[in-house]
């Protein structure tokens, strides 16, 4: 475990680059991917090597075979441009997750092609954007992803995401959120898919400085460590397929 | 499925009988067990035959072998007198659940001997009794236990039960609650234990008329139908043990 | 529950129609779909209305919006022609499962587009076709799908399907198989996906008369009853999406 | 993570000390606990400090509060003397597991007081002792407990343990076994109970040299590493109980 975790933060980057609203420039001068990457480095230091990519990155939105083969954990933020992500790249990311790459879906990535492909369901939810206070409660205080965060994490302004959340039964529910308006949400859930560990964490929005929140950054850094599987060799496409053992015992 | 479901509502009955506070007499003139039984009959009518028993019932707190053998679903409310329930009766109820009897744990029954015996954990939680509003959200709208209830169920005054809730990973989470004070709770969870179906539902308290709430009564009636397994024969003690198949295939 | 369950048995029908080997005509004179349909009707009688469709059915492989809207439970057999199933039909079936239609995947359907779409993983496995004896053991004797079948079910000749099986953690494991060559397999597993109940059952092959086996037919009939959700309204596409509740509590 | 894992191997030691059959002396000259401890040390070296205790150890079968407080992972073998383990010691072990101590149940420990207490079910199974070959198949090759073992592990002579196994739905199924006689068994399963990680592994018997088997020893060493939670502080009895947060958000 002496080698650094190779992290790629992917953000569609559309709110930042196209819309240029003043708020996002003020909140996220380096883009949301910049803030997320900084938060991970802040906590993991030399334990992680973090790079970023966006929808506009060339080629392949920055997610070539070479990049993914060199990525231990991929974080994914998307919202306005899910449909612009190429199906070929989605298939490639999917294969790498099943082969052992960790995957962390963030906020509106619940509706991304890759997340719904991994989960197999609608991943729909209830939402309301009025800048409400979100409280993120830990349901399993011993889970590595919850290490070192207060219970609850208090986020002063957030978009509300509420139940019912159209996901399969999670392997683990790490966090549950409540909102000032009364709603609840399974805001931190884990799944195993093939050899890959998947974590979804709903706090985070382009309009509020959620990825500047110290506890949110701590959760993301914890999740990177959790999703990394240093002991598991990345499987080849052939190894992911069916096998034909001729020998009987 | 033409025969009626045989339901037994067990309530320790201590708040009602010993303390005689005015409030409980006003809220629950027939005791909490009376209100719970009435709620089930109200919804299921002739589909259920409902009886009640309390800690003071003779013999065996009303839970003899004969009563349990004739019970398809047992509901359990306890709070002040968990320790007064005899270990022999707990073992008997436990055996019947594993053998196929449904079990519905209510509110402070989270700390009852039988519930912690079935789950294997502390079942501890956070609590605060200030008569807060509880909102009970359905996470799985297609679950039979959630049929016909609004989302959320609004309970004006309740004791707060909050996470972390010291239970194993549930088989299903049907309801999540939020409280006016901001806390969240897995308020409706299911488990299978042996042949028995187990449901825990946290709303319900001796100080507030929660079991008079029409939606809460609906949930309890739904849960009775869900926990009943008309197709499963109640296993004998011998059938619950190890078996010794001599034949090899 | 007085209305009959509307069942559609879908079979690609390629082994039957194109290859015309003698064996399949002898084993399955009405095609595998015919045998599967007959097995369900044999057990459910008037409780089910069963129809069939194949890849060659026009239009849309027989799986139009109208057919699916009128189907409570869909069974799926495929092997040689997974890629020939149109993506549009797969998306339609997927939507109906999430909206509440039951889905039963059979044998080599583990690799079908619709099954891997629902599960999100490779669904790969180990296999060997030498006509070995398969023993299908019940792990949960109280499960409705296992009702009335011996433990184990003995299938004299079968293709071997073995672990590791590339599926997510199942909600329930109902059956485990062993093979004469020593392999094991999770041969009966359940998942919930949206409102839909999904069951996968591996016994069944075009070369052996597995769908003529009385216990296998019993399992399929049980699974149809289990996957049917008479109480759940089929959701519309709009209801499957995100919702926007304006009101705060 | 630089400190060694503190492991305690508990074995009732009755077959070794009372019955003195020739076979056990030949197979396990240091007792089964000796072989298990040697297997762990063989693989973990200085990463683990391993001690042993038996039913006859004084006081408290060697499981005092001090010993458990100094144990990161406890392994448990029992068979003939489950009832002789004091209830007080069982309660103490149970509390330490919920508070964060790892627990590994071995073979006939399925019927021990502590294992059934943790799981809440009968834990009954089918068995036949004819020295059959057991094949232990890995269902999740990326699981840390399965690291480095062949698929399958071949054990030439074993007691058969078969389904149905009366346990709750496992969090994870790591191994499935088949036996020469045709039976199958969930031979490696995991659970979380409170902060404690629980693993059950069925291979291992007093009559066969299973704990001398290099792959079995590897599994046990892997399981020790997996069950150890270096980041989690052992909870106090008070911390395991309910909490009373006065503050509202």
C-alpha cells in the first residue's frame, strides 16, 4: 500500500464554462472539479495523485483507455450534459468499474448514463432548489467513509434531494440526510459491482459552495480510500467474460 | 387464504395500569393494545381475528405455547418493563418466529428482550421527548406495507427516535422519518429470521395518540398481512434443528 | 386477486427454427416457449393466461407497448441471438420492469441485454456442457418460489453453470446448485428493480428436456405468482422520473 | 496501521483433552487452537500477535474483560461443550463484538451460544460425517478473504455441512462449498454486527486435518486482517447504549 492512489475527478464542466454565471466563478474559481480535487489532496496529501478531466477534454472527454487503466478511483459530477457523454466512453468506464476501478457518483450524477448503467434503475428522486439547510446523519459510525466527520454534518444551503430514490437496495447506507423542508434522503450509499466499489454521495451542487465544506471534503477523501482496492488486479475484458473449465473434479 | 389471520397484540400495559396518568387514560382508554387491535380490525375486518395480552396476563404474560401456536402474527409493545418478561416466554416467542410466526416490533420494543434476541445487536438509538412533529417517508412506494398511506405520513407530536440505530443491515427499508428537530431515523425496516417475517415500526408512544392516527393504523394492518405466511407450515422444534441426511446422491 | 395473471413467455426461438436439429424437435416439439408456457398453465390453470412470443414475432419481437402493458410477468429465454434483440425493445422492457412488471430470466438469458441492463454487471459465469447431473438445493425452504419442490431437485442431464457468477449481491438466494463435476452455482436469485420483481433461474437448456421436468415447471409457476404484484399500479414514464415537490412541511 | 493485530484463538479443547483419541493427537498435537494459531502466524508473521485460550482456561475460559479488551479479532471453535460456556462470558464477548472486536466462527461453532446470539437464528444445518471431499468455491474473487486461494480449495476429507443453513441473509457470501455426496453449503459468509465484523467459515473438523490445509490457513489469516478495524475505537458499554441529544437543529 505504499503507492499513491491514482484519482481522476471528472466533471462535465458545463455550468462553469458555458453559462459563466457570476456565482459559480465566485464559489468555484477552479471549477467544481478543482474544488473536489483540492479537497481530496488536502486530506490525502501524498497518498493520492489527483487529476481532473471534463466533457470538453480531448479525446474522449479525457477518459481514454490509458487514463482509466491508470485510475484507481474515478469521481463523477454531471448535470446538464448527461446525454453528451459518448456511449463508447460510458461502456469503457463501466468495464473498468466491473474490472476493479472505484467509482464515486456525486449529486446530480444520479442521472448520469454511467450511474444508471451500474445500478440498473431509474435513480430518480424528488428535488427542490430553495437553498435549504441539509443535515447529513451517519447511520454507521464505524464505516470508513464516515471517519472523522461530525454527526450530523451541517450544510447551510443546499438543493433538496428527497425520497423515494429509485435505486436498488444498497449494500450499505452510510448517510441519511434531512432537509429544512422536512424531506429525507439516502445521501450516502454503497454498492459492489463486479470488482468495483461504488459510492454515491448526494451533497454537492453548482449553486452552493458544498465542495468547499470541510466535512464534505473529508467524506470524499475517505470514500477515495475506501473505493481503492490495492490488492485487486484490474481484470482484462477477457477475464470479465464467461470461462470454460474443462476439468471435472 | 380463506381463513382469517390470527393476530395477537401484546402490550406490557404498565403505563396504563400502574402509573394511571390522566393522559394515557384520555388518549388510550382501552390501553395501547386496545387501540392497536382496533386499528387492525378497522382495516382488516373479518380477514383478521385479533386478541390482546399484557404482562399481567396469566399465565406466561398471556403467551403460552397454545396461544403462540394459534398466532399468525404477534405485535409487541414494551417500554418500562422489558426485564420483567420471563426468559422462558422470550425463548418461546423466539422459537415461534423462527418457525414461521410474523413479528412486529413497535416503538420502544426496540429494546425488548425478544427484539434484540432476533436481531443480535444493541438496537440502541438517540431519543428526545419534546412532542416534535415526525414525518414518515416511504422509500419503497410499491412495498405492501406502504400501501395506501400518504407520503409523508404527518404525525404532529412524537418522541424523537434518531440515528445511529444499532441494528443489522435491514433486508428492506420501507420508511424513513425526519423530525422537526432535524434528526432522521429508519422508522420502518424488515428482516427475515428463519421462516418468520419481522417488521419494526418506530412511530407510537404512550404520551401521544399515535395509535389513533389513521395512517399509522393502516401501516400496522398492512404489516400484519405482509408478515402472515399462509403457505408456510409452522415448524416443530425438531424441524428447527440440524438434520442428518444419510443418503448420498 | 380474482383476475388471472397475464404471463408472456418470450423465447428467441433460434435453436428451434433455424438449426432444426433433431434433438430439439424431439425434446421441445412446441419450442422451449411452448414447454415453459405449458408448465405454467399446468400448475396455475385459470389463475394465469399465458401467451408466447419469439424473436421472429412481428412487430418488435412480439413485445410491443401494448403487449407489455398487458403483461404482469415476462419470462425470457435467449442464447444465440442476444444481439439481434432491438435496443428499443430492451429499453421498453426495462421501463416496464421498473414500472412494476415481473421479470424471470432463464438459463442463458444471464447474458441477454435486458438482464445485464437490469443488474448492471457482466453476469458472466463458468460453464461446461457435458450433460452432467445438477442438484438444485433450496436454501430458504419457506420462500414462495420453493413451495412444493423436493430438496434437492434432481436434473439428470444439464449444462454446468458455475461460480463465480458476475452478479450484484442478490436480495435473496433461493436455490444453490451443485453439479456432478463438483461446481456450485447460485441458481435461483431474486432482485427488486424499481417496482419490479426479478427472478433468475439457471436450470434449462435447449439440449436437455429441463423444461419438461415437473419440479422445474413447478418453480417457474411459483415464480410467476411471486413476481406478480396485483396491488401495484404500473407506473407511467412520467411517474418513473424525478418529481418536484414545491411544498415544504 | 503499524501495530500488530492482537488475535485470540479460542477452542473449547474438549476433544483434545478429554477424549484423547489417537487421531486427534496425531492430527493436532498442539490442539486445534494450536494449529489455527500457527496458520495465522505463518501468514501474518509480525503483523499479528496470536494467543490461545480454551474452556478450561482460568478464569472465565480465558476470556476476561482484560483479554477481550486486548483482542482485535477472536476466533471461536466449539462443538461438544457449547452449554458449558458461561452466559456471563458469552454476554461479554457479544458486547465486545458490537463494540468493534472482529469475530470468526469456525465449523461447529455455528451452534455456539455466541454465534447464535449474534445472528439471532437457529444456525442449524444438515450434516453427515463420512469423510467426503469438500470443494470450497469462491463466489467473490475480489474479496480480501479470498485473496491468494485457488478456486476451488480442495479438502480431501471433511464432514459434510449442507443447506438449508438457518442463518439470516448474509451481508456477503464469499465461499460456497460442494461435497462429494452432492450437497452445497454457504461455507464463508460475512455479517456486520454493531461495529464488529463477523465471518463464519465452515471447513474445519476435529477428525480431519483441515486446519493443517495451507489454503484453509490462508483463508483464516485473510479473515483476521479483514475483521480487524484499526480505525475504529472500541466502544464502551455506555457508548453502546441509547443517547439523549437535547439540542435541536
